[in-house]
């Protein structure tokens, strides 16, 4: 004879809902804040960041050529292209973390597109109108 299990009690379901709610509404947002991105924390766009990108390409003789990062937008994916277009001036975004996290990949892409000997890509960030930080990535380009 098969065993029959009783349905979960109302108190058990309530306890499970409270645990899941606390996890989704408190633990995940706080964890993303601690991690640094804040991407899972709802901020109602209260934290707008500004950024700009400097792109310097070096030729074989070592001469520096300041390039507009918008030139990289032509062959980039739609997400990256929207960030790069006009990024030679300060632009507002909700989060610049993804660009900062993939700066090495952007430098590799700049090497391929610009046919340079080396490149330096720098992302300047500021929050609340104050200059906060600059993150740079230098790549030697392979021919």
C-alpha cells in the first residue's frame, strides 16, 4: 500500500515564504552592495555615475595618438557601442561596472580595430560630480 503524505502545514508554508522573501529582498541586494556593483540593490536611479573614456594608440615608433573611443563603436556589440558612442565626453549611466570589469577585452578589441603597436584604454568615473577614480588597461598588440 503506497504511503500518503500530508500536505505541508500553513505554518510551514508561511515560514518558507518568509525565508525566500528575506533572501530575495534583503540578502541578495545587500550582497551586491558588499560585492561592490550594487546591481541587485534597488536604488531608484538615485546613484547616477558619470564616465568618459580615453583611448591612446601607439604606433610602431612609439608615438602616441589620442583616438576618439567612438571609433570602436562601429564594430562593437549593441550594448558596448551604446556605451562607447560619445564617451570622449562625460556621460551619465546607472552603472559603469560592466565596462570597467571588461576593460582588458576592450583594449584587445581596440588593438584589433586600430592596428596599433599598443593601446591604453582609461575609464574615468565620477559620482555626484566629484572625480572618483580612473581605471586603465595597457595592451601590447600582436601583429
